[in-house]
C-alpha cells in the first residue's frame, strides 16, 4: 500500500526509506489513536550470532564467511580542496553525441567549463554546491568528497537529524542530457533498494542556486570507512589484518559483493562499475557505493559508465551491450586485484581461486557464470577449501552439482585377502601387497552422478525412471514431449554406460549436445563431465583428464572433479599432482574416503607407511568404510611393499590393531579374522 505525503501542498508518496519522493521530507505518522502492536511471531533462530573475532584468528560468522577486521571510521574526512576536471575528460552524451569534452590540447590544461566542439552544448565540470549551501532546506554542504563517473560527490550534514552525515551526488554539467537522463533513472530505480551491503539512498532533492538552474541530487548515507582500494593500498594494511590479508578475506568480500549484485539483478538492474574503489569496508561490514552507473537490464539506449580496467573489452560491450555476466566479469577482476598481495595459500586453494577468476573473466561470455548466485556458491566452496587446507578445518557440505556416492575405490586394499592369496603363491616368500589404484573402468562406474539441472523440463520426472531400463525411456523419447530435453539425453547416457553399452551412451551424449546447441554445449560442464566418464570407461585416461579439467575450470569449488582428476593423475604416474587433488577433497570432508585411500596409495608410492596409516586412521567411526580403512592399515603394516618387508615395529603395530577390528559380524573368531591373522 502506498502512503501519501502529509506535508501541506505535496502530492508525493513515501518511499521505503521513509522519505517523500517529491519534497524529500521524512514521513511522520499523523497523531491519533495508536495502532495496535503487531502480533508476536516466534521464529526459529537463524543460527548463532556473528562472532566479532580479532582479525587473523579466522573465525567464521553465521553465514560461513570470515569475520572481517575492524576498520574504524576515520577521525577526519579528507575533502577535495581544489576540485578539478577529470584528466581523461568524458563523452558529451547530448542526444547521442560521443565527442570527448573536458580535455586539454597542445599541452594546455583542460577547461572546467566550455562547449562541446561538435554539438555546441555547454558543459561545466565545476561543483555546483559550495561549503555552507543548504539543499532542500536542511542538508548543509561540508565540501567535495570525490568526483564520480557522472558528477561531484558532496559531503553534507542533515540539520534536522543532529548533524547526521549524508552524501549528495550531483550531475556534471547543467546542460548534459546524458547526466539528466541518468539522474532520472537513478531516482526511479535506486531509492527502493534495501540491502545490508548496498548504500542506502535516502531521498532525492532539488537545489536551485541564486540565478542558476535547478539541479537534482541523490541523498545517500555517508559510509565512514575505507574503500577496498584504499585499504589494500595502505601502508598499515598488515596492522589492520594482523598480518597480510588472506585469500579467505578476499573470498568473503566477493561473496558479500555478489550478494548485493544478485539483489540488484533480481530487480532488473545492472551495477556496471564494480571495482575495489566502489566497496567501502567500515567496522566489520562492507557497502557497495556509487550507484551512478546502474542501468536496467536490456537497456541499449543510454550511455555505458564503467571502468575499462575492470570491464569486459570495449569491442564486446559495443557488440552485445552489458549483461549479468558483464557484471560478474567486473567482480572477477576486482577479486584478482585484491588477491594480488595476499598471504600464500597452501595446497590447491590458489589454483581453484585462479580458475574461478578465469571463468568469471572468460573471453567467451557463454563460458562465464550465469548468475551472481552461481558464482557466489563456487566462491563459498573455494573459501572452504582454502580454510580446510590452511587451518585444518573440516567444513563439509553437500554438493549442489553431484549426488553423493558410497564408493571407497580402495582397489581391494581394505578387504580381507581371499584364499587364493595363499594358494596361488608360487614361492616361499610372501606376495607383494597390491597397492595399485582401481582400474579406470572401476573409477568411471563409481564416480558420483551429476544432479539434473532443475531448470530442465524433465528434471522432476527423471528420478521416477528405473535406471536399469533405459530402453523403455528411449522408446518414449520421441512420443513424450516432456522428455525431449538435454537432461533426459544425459540420463540415458549414464544409464547405458552403467549397463556397459558405451556406443549407446555416446549416441545419447551426442543427442544432449544437439539439444543444447553446438556453441552452448562447448561450454557446458555437463557435456565435458560425461565425455570424461566415457573416456575413463574405455581406459583413455589422458583425454578423460582433459575433460575433467574443463569441469574443474567451470566448477572450481566442487569436490568431484578433483576426485576424478586425482585418479587420472594417479594412473598417469603423477603422484604429487594426484595427492594435491586428493588432499583438497579429504581435508575438507572426511566423508570422501575414496580420497583417503588415494592419499594412502600416494604415501606408499613414496615409501611412507606411517603417513599412509595416519590418513586411514582419520576415517571416522561413523563412516561406512571405517572397518575397511582399519583393515587396510593392518595390511599396510604387515605387507611387503615395493620389495621391502615390514619392520618389527610395523608388525608390532599390526598385531596391536588386530584385536580392535570388528570382523565376522563381531565374533571373536571367524574365517575373516583367521585369514588376516595369517597374513600378519
């Protein structure tokens, strides 16, 4: 319900900020019978309150982001004493005029006022407000804070609110059509934005100086703090962060920025000018400021305002305009700039971060993230990967892209040896313990399956199909319009692959590519994933690894591509690379025992039994593979590995562990225990 302004003679309406959109005055409810208090609603607590930790300790807030260091409001606000024109000038913008104005020629300084040499429209780069001016009767100007992309930004105080500081954003040039149009758009779209990480637009005010023309100003909250550019360029940055900033600080900034942009995108707006200078860190929070470049999604008429060093190439903008993925490109460039001087990250985390930035800033728009929410999820997962590797934190969470799997991929290491382990022996010496990895085909059959895209028309019905009857679904394909989708084709690919029919699986994967279209399929991680599984099933490890690498580039925070890449590296005898992938998975979530067995094999390849056993001992008692890990530890202690027999200490440890194993259904004696005792 719209509330009308009660000020005499004003026909305006009260905005969500509580101010009138016409006269700019704060709305006060008329006196009368007080309204009944709203009913008390008991809600579940959203979680523990935010912990305000000392920067550098590394606590997380209730949203799973790093608690940022305290950045106090500066005692003195630095105002611009000598406002000058921008050194690079700007485009005229009058009725489509693109002439550059406000630049010097022949070594002469640029003029602050003048006329466009092409269309003759007058312009002025001078601030139109002076110290002490009153705007809307109660905003007293204190001076110029900075020059924005479209106008001077002034600091003022609200004389009706005990000197509450606000920012007045004016427009350059009294006659600039571009500036006027932009101001109107800002007024319409920005005053109703209410997000904790976006600066609040309080109201809109007009001001007419004596003998001059009326100019409009957006009135915004003043945020006292430092921009991320100022903070990361400051000499005291290590004092603020109690050391060098870490990658998880940058990732937390990114999640907050993306949350603000997602809010704007949902309301049909594009930010267009993300960069470190446009995010203020104050206290332990951040605010996205300077909304002067905001435009409506799909707007191809108004001029673009952006910073070239953070934006997609100009040729791309000229060709296709500005889109959601263009905003995400600027976020990627912002994160890259912030991460430049961070503390070195351990393990795979920096590689994952680099791939995230690479996807956000990919030259091909189709390869970029599709939404701020999608990019934020990957950012959040890379943050967890970083913290697990840097601090040893277990931060498990369910994948949004892959289903869970119960496969341990231990290649029989965690199983009790069969009788032929002894009967097939040809000599007196004990047989070498087989610590080879599972076969590529076994890995292909055990890797988790992708979760169907919920936007696909058949996503809801796929789980109702029997995975063992793909022929029935294939026969329905041409008759049921609901099934003619990429996800159905991918489901059939997996079903036929599970049944051993690789040719049919390949045919349905080709059909999925056709459904998506050639150009889209080339950048769809689902296609790369299924191609990788097909290659792996045929023992083609190298091409499989190339496909899984493409999935890693698209989903840098996901567990599953790293697990697949670990197996490919292990089969390619690249043990160190395999262990980096396995470590990134295992350190983050001990539910992925396939990574634990992979790490154990890697340690054994380096001759380190102790390290292999330590990893297997980390498998929790709640895991279905707990017993298999304990059996594997005993076999590693007692086995001949790499031609080397166990030491007396190894055998003593194996003997100590034997009574602790739960074998033969918990019985004290049984066939399984007897065989394992015989091996020791």
